[in-house]
C-alpha cells in the first residue's frame, strides 16, 4: 500500500476517533465525514479500507431493508459514493469479502459488504427480502388490514451479540431493553404490540393514522405514537416509529435491539417527527 494511502487511512481513523457519542447522530455523522476532495486520489483498495473503519456501518441494521440502510450511509459518508463510482470497485469488494467471509465475528461487516455488492453488482436497488417470510395481516382499531410478515428464521445468538455490542458502543446514552432480532421492527412495536414477544414485521403503518384510528397530536404525552418522516409530508411513509415514554422514546431499531432513548438520539436523522394519539 502506498504511503499516500497509509497517510489518508490513518487520518481517517483519527477523524473517526473524534466521534462524540453523547451528541445526536446527525451531528456526529457530519463531524466525522470525509469530503470527496480529500480521498479522490486514493486507491480503490485504500478507499474500501477507510469505509470498513467507519463507525456507523452497523446502521444498515436500523432500517426496514439493507438497501435503504445503505442509502442512509451514502447520504452521510462521501467516501461511499466515491467508491461506488470506481470501475474496479466490484473486484476490490470481492477480494475484501473473500478475506472475511469465514470469520465468525465479522457478521456486521459481511452484511454490509453484501449490501454494497448488491448495489454495485446490479446497478439498481435490491430490497432485502427477510429470507423465509410468510405474509399475513393485522388490523387497525378501525378494522383496516395492515400487511405484516412472519420471519421464520432469526439471527443466531452470536450474530445478535455482535449487533447488540456494536449498537451499545455506538449509542451508549440509549438503554437497550431487548436484544437484536429480525422477528419484529419499529412499526410493528409502536403500532401493533409493545412486547419483545411481538412476532410480526411491519413495513408500512400509515393505515393506523389515515383510517381515523389515530389523529395527529399537538401535545406529547406518554403512549403517544411518534413517527420519523423523511420529509415534512405527513402522508409520507415514515422512516421510523416509536412510543413516547415521558421525555424518552421507546423504539425497536430495525433488526437491532429495542431501545429507550431521547428523540434526537438514535440512528435516524429524519426531517420531522409527527405525533399521533388514539381517537
């Protein structure tokens, strides 16, 4: 590896080490981003080495599918878009994956590389299918059907431990209430059942507040539902859902664990949070 590559990689590691874990995610991400002009001349291999050191790779587990999670990383970390544009990116990616695919404690890195492979290899977005699922329905308080999924195979204990440990280190000011799992997600927890024994994954909860079961609330009190919207449009599909508990939220972070956290202290940086109460 060239001296230039080593210098830039070491500088990147230093920048990442400055991450202030007590401040909201968006500010943290902005503070440790590396502008394109700094890494435009680094080799593709060196670029991927920097990406693999990035603290927030595990954030892809916080979304309903890995493709959306990858989009969130591309939006906040410029080296990713530079890497994806390189003509030799696929070759470099395959080499890196081959080197770690048999290492049991590299589960998060392997999932990230697989998501990146899907993006580069096909030049289009591929939604993570939550392998081994069965489709069924639950109903809103007013009887509207909401599609949900039953995931037949969860992560192994070792995989859950790696996700738990990573998120606990990334977000120490949040309290983990239940372990990582892909059996249920934030929308199902917030809108359907507030239990770690919840058995449904829900991608779209909008029926709950469009059929009159819930209405927008101007006051924030315990048990009110909160939705993180990617835009100011209340009709948009929310990025994340939570239950209000005093000054805190309780929410399931995608495939990661169930956390109690401040509204601004999570893996999400949505433009607007809307609140809903039962009508």
